[in-house]
C-alpha cells in the first residue's frame, strides 16, 4: 500500500531533501512547488554544510550563523542523530540578527516573531528536530502549504541505508504516491532520472538563475542568504518574492 502525503491523500508532487538551518529563498521556492516534503535526515551528516549553518548579510559582508554540534565521529552519524551542543548559541544568533537587521524595513515586525520561534525550538536537542520545527514555522508564516514526512516513517532505516542515492529517492517518492519529483540542480551530479521514469514519476529541475533581486540593505544584492534576509526586508510581501522572476536577475 502506498503512503500518503497527509490526510490519506497521495502527494502528487514531492521534494526529498535534508533539513537545513534557516534555508535560503530558493529552498522555499522548491518546497512551494510540492505537496509533500520528505525529510531525508537518516543519511550521513556532513560537516561544514547547510545542515547546521547558513549566511546572512551584514554591513561588513556575508556572515555565517553556525549551530554548534557535540563532538563525535560524524563520519558515521546520521543527520537525525547529531546532537546540538547546548542552547547558549541561540542568544548569540539572535543578537547577531538584531545587529545585522535593526535598520531593515520590517525588523520591528519580524524580529519578535523570530525570537519566539527560536525560543519555542530551543529544547530540541537534536539538530534535525530543531531544523524541522523551525522550518515548519517559516513555512507557515510564508504561506507554503506542504505536508512534512520523515524518511524513516516511510521506510525502515535499514532499507534506506541499503539503497543507492537515486533508488532511495525513488522509493520515498513512491511511498507517498508521488507523480512528480522536484529537485535542485546540484542533484544532476548523481541522480539517474530514468529510475523515476520506470515508476511513472516525472522530474522537475529547479532553475534559480532568473530570481529577481529584492531590496536589501548594505549594497550589492546577495542572493544566497537565509530566508531571514528576505523576511526582514520585505515583511508580509516576502511570500510573493520567493519565486519571483526577472530578466536581469543574477545567477546562483
């Protein structure tokens, strides 16, 4: 029997991807094209990646916000097993955001909401759980209506680990009854599109090259920054800018 995206209804369009810390605008555009997001966090954690860090724009240029994780052999640790190292970093990140965006047009509206979301998630000791909970609050505020499922709720961890990367994606897409699979351009380096065709699942590739620049603080437009930047600068208009296209937009 095929699992559903939610409420017993098959997910016609699915995205299967790892959780990220305060993802960028393009990531939310991708999820906005789907009915279901399958969180692929049973796979190996990678250091210096988007799982526990992202960038914001400051008057001094781009700056990293990084969630500290507990020491361990991360080469053998799944993303959903990685533990966050304490909670003191949350106050530091919030203070950095206050300093970077205090002059943003919608700071007074967005910052109190953002603080509440971080505080609500601060007791989530595992990186994946924290990311998913925080991301769900962003999805709700941005009006992105997508069902969230965990990969291990659809297939056993032993089954997931035995599959090659493409077959893992295909099996998860089949598990939610998907007819279309949406993915980012980076997957072209490893994904076999024909494997989806054998299951009558079409593949849509994201193209971020024509995203329209939006008003930002601090000079030249920087596209590859956290969604927080868009929200601080556009406020309630942020949702309409997530996938907005323009002929002069910079590539990414």
